[in-house]
C-alpha cells in the first residue's frame, strides 16, 4: 500500500531535520564561544566526515542484515547528537554533535531511502520521489524550525533539539513497524567503497555529475549563508537565515514534483542548469550587495540539488536490484558529499584570508565550471 511508502519516508525526513537545524544557531555559538568563519566551515565539515564514513559501511551492511538493523542505531545516534548540541559550550562539542549527525544521516541516506523503495516496490516512481523529497524537505525544515524557536522561546540553542528528539523518537516507532523482511545472507566484504552492479556505472556517473555540484551549492548556503546575509542586510536574525534555507529546500522539493514525469536525462540537465544559474546569481549578489540575487542563488541551488538528486535516484531505482540498492544510494551520496565537504571549507578559509566577496566569487566560479561539466556529461552520455 502507498501508505507505507509515505510512512517509510518519515525517518528520512526526521533525521534530515537534524542535519541542518544548527545552521541559524551558529551566529549564537560564534558570539558565545568565539570562532572564525573558517572554523565554522570545519564544524560543518565534521558532518560530511561522519556521513562519508557511515556511507562506506551502512549501505553494504543494510543490504546484508536489513534496513531496520541499520536504521535503529542511526536514530539512536541522532538522539545522542540532539543531546550534545543542546549542551554544547565549545567548538569540540559542536564538532562531535556534527560528526554524530553525519553518521546518522549517512545510514539514513543509504538504508532509509532503500527502505522507502523496498516498501514501494510496486510504486517505484513514487518511492524515488518521496525518498528524495523527504531528504530535501527535512533539510529545509530544520533551519526554519531552529530559527523560529530560537527567536521566540527560551533556550535559543536548546529548544529546537528537544523538539527534534521527539521527531526522531517518532521515527523509531515507524521503523519498528515497517513491513520489511531481513534479506538472505550474502558473502563478501562488509566495508568497502560503495558501488553499483556491472553495467550501471554510467548511470551512477550521470547522477553524481549533477547531484554533486547541486548539493555543494546548498552546503555553501547553509554554512556561509548567514554570514552573507549579515554582510548584505546587516542582520543576524536567525528567523531570516532559517527562512532562506527553508525556502531553498522547499524549492528543491517543489521542482521534483513539477518534473516527476519528465525523462530522467532531462531532469538531470535541468538540474545542471539550475546550479549553474545559481552560481552566477551568487557572484552577482556579493558584487552588487543584492539580497534579491542572494535569495535567487539559494533557490536555484536548491533546484539544482533537488533535480540532481531525483534524477540520480530514479536512474538507480530503475536499474539496481533490491539487494544492492542501499549500496548504490550510498555510492551516489559519496560522490555528492565529498565536494560538498571540501569546497565550502576551502571557501570559508579563503574568505577569512581575502574577504567574503573574493572568497565567494572564487567558490562560485569553480562550482559553475563543475555544474557545466556535469551538464555536458549527461548530454553526451548514452547510459
């Protein structure tokens, strides 16, 4: 039944709410603890490190022992991350919280998204759409929720993580009830670089070529967006920062529903165009001090990620057997999150050295080149 497809997407959404909930709160921690923009991007990158490490294991393990035995520990780590965030009084604690969050998200990206496909085996198009939308909508809801709660209720860096803990606890209940059976035993290495079956590599490459620049663009907005807003608007409003992030991911969700009936290759090409235009708008924003251009850049980056993600997941869902699907999802995300971790960190330290305008321009120019190359990869590919 399609009801289970919708329910299976909830753990993905709940954990992704946590993934970006800290975004508008960094200005508070910077004020109270004291650290640079470069350090901020390192804190953000700890999430990527945890996620990539998790992806090396969770996809293969999920295909071997079942989705539930991977998802339940991941949700436990998400609850631990909530506790560390709420109690954070140092950069080290923020780094630990981000690391735990990354590990949890890595497991959910591979096992959780595969679980959505498992219960929606007779509704593959809907399953791919809901898995992808749960990720981006959850990622956008976190910053908005944190911004509003931190401005309106006591405990600006505590309340949102209490609420998030309740959401994760509800996801535990859903996972326990999912109608998914444990797969038959298969031999082979348990820890390896995730990959796809023979003959599917070209499809994986097309997905990564577009998804990677898109998610790198949204990662930049999440890590340095509040600093850009502060410079352009002269405001440190956590609601404004959260609203920009939410709108970015809402766009990522909306475009996926809008294009769900288009051919997969066209979806990927549109994703490459969205990210390219987003980086052009970002360059305009910092040189013209334009808030409108900055918001446009965020929305276009969101569209680029959403379309790249949907196109990549759809290609894998249509060609990878269930017993390798979690590993294939992990491979797609490894390819996307490596540049999403490295480039924003480099941009953060560059902005400390040469200024926000020059650093942002350099980042946007590099990512624009990658996005164009991704579009060309899809255009010439025969996979």
